[in-house]
């Protein structure tokens, strides 16, 4: 019996090709599962570049991932409604031109609206024109974005307990990359959405938490807590609504091991609370 070696080689190659092609769906499935199992909190949210009358902005592709610290762009005061500078009252003409502040939307002359300052709360790519009053506010906020946000996303270690429970757990608390959640990780894991926090009290050394001591965002505006100031943060009490519930829950956080890092985290959270209050009040 004669054996055709060429035909055998052809069949072997063909069967090998069929076996490899049959593996492709399995490989794709495994790749998909690997992507699904990736920790999505560590993946940056998608961004898109948009152009507005005020300038270029880098904003989330999905509005649901907008940072709670963000501010909406203001409506500009119509040109016909502002014949004079809204700061110095100079009349606009061919020489004295009008400019809109990108933060408040009001009309000013060049002298009263000449500074270009970064405005991260509105996601502008480049510094934008702002009036004197708004530029001072924005400069302080830039420090928060450059320093405090990095501290918050890095996290601090705390002894955490929920409601009136006496059992506490050592957990690392950090702000999520999209600034929408507080992640608490220890033996267990849970999250607190910032938009569901109704009140916050940053405790200082010597203070005692209690139901009537819990401060709202309004009263936090008058507090003076700093990383190295006379009022050193020692803990925090949050009052929030868990997902799917309308009942308020208390979260107690006390500084654990590294007091320097945890105290700096609390001081940064104190500043974040002020911005959250302002955003809600807008």
C-alpha cells in the first residue's frame, strides 16, 4: 500500500489549524474575564476634551463620574445687560473692552479681569481669565488640588467602628480616584459615597464625639484645623445614608498607628468638606 506523504502533511496542517482556531474563543473569553476581574477603582475614568466659550475642558465621558468637587460653568451676563464694568463702574466703549470672568460669569474691564488663573474645579485645561475676587478663591483651591487631594487618595490608617458598636477594625481609608467615594479596607471592605454624607465632624485632641456635637458643612466653615496647628485632628465622625437606605448611619474613625499621616489626611478631609458644602450650595 502506497502512502502519499504530501497528503498526510496537508491533513496534519489542516487539523492543526482547526485546533488552533477552536482555541481562539476560549482565549478571548479568558481575556474578557481578566478584564472584568480587574479592580475598576484603580482604572482611570474615561475623559473627553470639549470646547466651551470659556476654553478647553477635560471632563469625564460619563457624567455619573463627575467629581463632587466640580463646579458647573456659569451663564455669562449678556453683553447688552452690562454697559459698565461690574467692579469699577467704568463705561465700556471701543477702547475699554468687556471681559467675562470664567468663574462667576460677570462683565469686567481688562483692569478688573486681567488675571489668568487655573480653575480645576471646572476642569479647564489652561488657566482662564478671572476677576480679582474669583482669582483669589481659585488660587486657594489650586493648593487643595495640588496637595490635599493627593493626601486623600493616598489614604490614612484608622480604627473604624459603625454606629454604637464597640468593636473597631483597623482600616485604611482613602478617597477614590474619581473623588466620589471613601474606600475603607481592612479585613472587610465597604464604601461611603460622598454625596450621601449628611454631616461631618472632624475631632480634635480633647474633643468628645456625641450626637449633638456633630457638625454640618456650614459649621465646618468656621473651623480652623491644620496639619500642624494648635487644633490637631484626632478622628472623624460621619453621618451618612447607606445605599438603598434612608436611615442615617454613624461612622467613627479614630487615628491608629501613623498619627502624622492620619492627622494630615483628616486635615485634608476637613478642607474637602468645605468645598463639598460650596458645591452643594451652588
